[in-house]
């Protein structure tokens, strides 16, 4: 699904599906998404009778970093309800979240990130400022088990 070209794509056209199948509704309209990353640990090992004084490097466990999503407060409690499901141990609280980068004209998906078995682990609103002119923002942090990219 990834679309290769000479010039990089802009970061400002993206769709988010929070596991409910609706990436176009106001509930999925996010302003910002932090980096989506996975890292593989390296284990150094050396036998005591090795002929060289350098350890060998073995592939260890892979770990996905948490992802932060921010959106303007729209009067919806869907994200907080999701956190409540996680806190109460509801099986439906674990979802597959999809982030799609779109072409400049919004007609083509150019790359997709799938966060498998994601759950909301933090919800925050604000800050609020009586003299400020910014949009009121809510923020969620997702922890997930596996990342795939298409």
C-alpha cells in the first residue's frame, strides 16, 4: 500500500481509525500524533572460552513506544469512555488503531501504520487559560503491542 515517490509527503494529511471503523467523523479528527516507533533490544553475549574479546550481539525483544494523540475538545466523551473500559477490564477496550497518511489531494493512502491491541492508558484535558486564545485540547496516550506498516 505504501506509495514511493522522489519527494517526501507532508505530515499534515492523515486519518485515524480508533478501531471503530470511522476515520472521517469528528471523533477521529486529531491535530497531532507523536512518533510511532518500535525498537528492538540487542543482547550482548560472550562465552568465557571465546577466541576473541568481543561479545556477539543477539536480537532481543522488540518494544513499541506509546503514541500520543491530541485533538480539540469537541464535547464528546468517547475517549474518556474508552479509558473507563480499560480501567474496568472490558475485553472490548483493546482495539486495533490505524493511522493513514494521505496524499496532498486526499485521494490516496500513501502509507499505513497499524497499532495492534492498542489501549488508552492516559487521558488529559487542558490546560485552560482565561486570557488565552488557543483551542482547548484533549490528549490521549495509547499503548499497543505490535506495529505493522503497509
